[in-house]
């Protein structure tokens, strides 16, 4: 059983407490845009292993006047320096005294120092870094530099360029062992695993073995959350894919004329939309509600606050799949009017578009009774007790893509940012998602083709969800591995 400590340090007001909240997955301290918000070093349990190992994260006061602080720490061994620090500074300049106390804690208790910098400014413009490196050299512990305030999630190449610039700038300081991107607002959970891996590499002996156990303990709940997110999206997509909205029968000449006008693109009259348009609108509303509920479930799974408020889906121009019920009365009228001069009857006449048997119904003349019976029989075989609309395969492909992008948005949302706020997905996320899905193109097509053609089967959604789950798991993991090569927890 080993206890290890990580100290989060930085210049004042760079975002330590915000990052600490994200790493811990809970609210601690006070976050506001002001210097010296954190006055004392506070320890928080980051992870505990089944063997009893503990990894603590210390949130410390920020360094203010770094040059003056470095001078004061050099005076610590002199009686006058001790007097200034413990008496004068304590009562006359408490923030300055708190910074000194934080440094002593880091020196005495830390295993590794996590030094946070504001990556929004160029390395050369961060004049506070050099004197603070002198302070950390006085501490004498290995340092990992974390780049905060990177802005919205960016491509791997863009982040690598920032890391390279800071690594070059810090090359003169041998105490810096690694430079990693770790934005408090836009990091992904797999990046936290990379941080733990880097920390383990700086340790030796039992501390390194303890960190390995702690890293495994850290990964277990994150992977469980990942699996739960996959299942939640599979369930949601299963409901979307099997959703059916019945098209009510439209009687009367006026209703039929409205349908014809809608089909021709003519402006509609006052009153309700035609039945098919109404069914499509109802399906779209149900989809929007499902997408919001699914996103809210992901938010809760990741320990965040808030709900989805924005509409996330932009579908294709023709996203609907239609299943027409063959009207028996209409079939009877057409069948009874035919004469012996005809040798068959096109199914398109009866169904308004349905084609059977290569376009012809074989068997010669169809009388009034025969036509109605045939339509009734086809409806029974096809499970079409009514006409309905559903999402077609192209729309489902778009919904799968949107679902994976929703997952990435939630998985990158740092708790320090506050309640959930949606936003546009970066272009490189979409590229990673599409690349992962392209490897499964045939499997997705087979799933959509294999959907039930019935509108009254209550068990179809969960059966389809069971088939979706392994495909989504592979695609989501594939997207993350494209965005963060080598970051997936080892052995999982």
C-alpha cells in the first residue's frame, strides 16, 4: 500500500482549480477570474487501487511575483530570510506567504509536479516561466508541463505543433520530463490515461508498481463508462431505426387534392398538412426528442451536469422510407373495370408506386373480388396493416455519424467548464468518425436492410440494439484511436 502525491502548480490564474475539477470529476475549490483564488494547498483523492494504494492531487496557490518569490526562497536558509517569510510576509502579504508554503509542500510531499501553462500565449511571451522553473529546480522533483487553455479541440497535428513549440522552449530546463496537452475544457478521458502513463515512467521500484496498479484502477470505471455509453447509443439508435409513424387515411376529394398539390410542390392551403407530411413531421419530432434524451444520458454517464437543449441532427433531403398499404377498395374498383382485352394489371396502379413480380401481376384478368383479396393478402404477408413512414438507410447512416460525434463532444467536456453546453464538432472529429465507420460499411448496410418491415413489432428495437452494440463499440474506439494514437488503455 503506497501513497503518491501529484502537485498541480502554475502562475496565478492559469486554471489549476478548473483542471483539478476535470481530473477529479467533481467540484472542488472556487473558480473565478481573479488572482490567488486558492490560498492553501488542498489534497484530493484522485484514485485508489484495490490494494489500498492512493494517488492524491494537490491544488496549490498560484505563483504571483515569481522573481520576488524565487529571491525569497533562496533566502530561506538565512535567519533574516526566515523572519521575513514566517513573520513579515505572513501578516503583511498573505498571498505571497501562501505561495511560499505551497512550494515547501511541493518539495516535501510531492512525487511528481504538474506545471500548468497558458498555451494561448506564445512560449516566448510567458515571461513568468523562467523564474518559476528556478523555483521548481529548488523543489527538486520531476516536472510534467501541461498545456492548458488550448481552446476548442483541434487536430492531432495542431496539438503536436503546440507541444513541440513548448518542448523546444523548455529544453533548457532538465527538470521538465514531458510536455502534454491537457486543456481543462476540451481534454478527452484517454488523454488523462496518457498523463498517468507518463507519471509511471518517472517513478521506480515500488512507487512505479503502485502507479501501475493505480492506473489500472483509474481505467476500469472509464472503460465501464465507455461501454455504458456504447449501450446507450445502441439502444437509442435501435429505437430510431425501428420507429414507425402511421399515415392516417385521407378521405375526401379535398384531402386528395392537397396530397397531389404537396407532391407537385404547390403551396399548401390553410389547415393541417396532408397525412403523409404530418407523419413525417411526427417522426422528425420523435427523433429530436430521442437525440436530446440520448445526449442527456451521455452527459449523466460522464458525471456532468445539464441537459441537451440544441437540435443536433441535419438529415438528408430525402430521409424517409415509405411503406404503402395496398388499398383494397381501390384495387376492387380497378379490377372490376378491366376487360378481357387486358392480360395483366400493374401493381403500380393499385399501390401508387409498389412494384411486384417485375411490374406485372400474372394470371390474366382480375375481377373485383380477386383484386381486393389479392391486396388484402399482400398486406398480410408484408405486415402492412397501415401505411407508415420510417427513416431510410441513408438517414440511419447520418444518425450513426451524429451519435458518434455526440459521444465525442461529451467525452471531451471538462467538468471545470460547468454545466453542459453544446457546440459544433471540429472537422477532424468528423473525419475520424467517417474513417472508422468506412471499415464497417457492409455491416451497417446489412443491418438497415435486415430491419423488420412491420410497424407493430415491439421487440424490434432491442433486437436491433443488440446487433448495433459491437459495431458501435468498434467504431467509437476506432475514432478515439485515430484522434489519440496510442492513448487507449493498454491491455483493454
